[in-house]
């Protein structure tokens, strides 16, 4: 959990916000930006990256905001509108807010099989990973719907090298990535939908 303290309850500095984080990763590209949400109005509280000074003075009384939001903004972004890629959000109460990722991943689960259906039967079967339950071939990932601006991406690490197996937004839809697959199309029945990748 990421905690945030907005000093809106301190009369001497009602526009000051101090952020404290636990586990937030530094961005290699772009930056984080804080936002105080007043109904339909969104007021920037400042931009930052992990390791920066995390005390900000906003143009309005942050203590009167409804919600505090942290977004990821693209490199060079200077506009006064949030990107929509919300990484943390929390309701403001009595001058402070506990911020969390906007999607609850506590119930996420999944299983997989090792197979390479894209290059023929019984060929390099340990070189592919597919997220489905046998024998009915139903999707084997249990994941919540994501908020706007986010996608899932599956990764495998081979000898220290991360290899993507595609991005997706729904567990019952194919990801469309075939960067490592052979030219032979996987033999799928009309009732089967497989998500995975052969390397």
C-alpha cells in the first residue's frame, strides 16, 4: 500500500501536500503527477519521480479535495489534464489519504500448460506456454477487468532474459502476438480459445 499525507488540515499551509511511498518504482520514461480532484475539476499538485523531493504546494486548498490521484504522464507532458493512466488513487479524509492501485488483484490466479501447437504435434513441446485448462481448453487466467490506460502482459524469463508472450485486456480473447510462433497455425476448434506463445 502507498500512503499519502495531504497537509490540507494544517492551517498554516493548506496547499501543501507531502507524499510518502512504499514500493513505488522509479520510471525510466515519463513521470508521475499528483492530482487533487474537486468534483469535475482536476488540479495538478506537481510532477515527480521516485527519489525526488515529495513535498508540493498546489494552487488550491488540497484539504478540500474529494480524491487524490497519481498518474503516469508521458515524457515531455506539460498539459493540465491527467493522462488517464492512474497508478494510485484514494479518497481524502481529514487531510490524508491512503492510496492504492485502482484494480484489486488479490483474487488473481492462473495456470498454464507447456506446448507448441503452432509448429506441429510433439515438436519442442517445452518451448511454449499456453494459459488454458485441459481437457475443455477454457481460459486459465482469473484476472479483474483493468481501468482505462492499462493492459496485461505475460512474460517468461529464460536464462535471465525476459520474453514477452503478448499483451491483452481480456482473458477470453487472443492477444494477437505471434513474434516467436512458427508459420503453422495452431489447430483450434471453434469452441477453443488459447492464449499463449511458442518460442
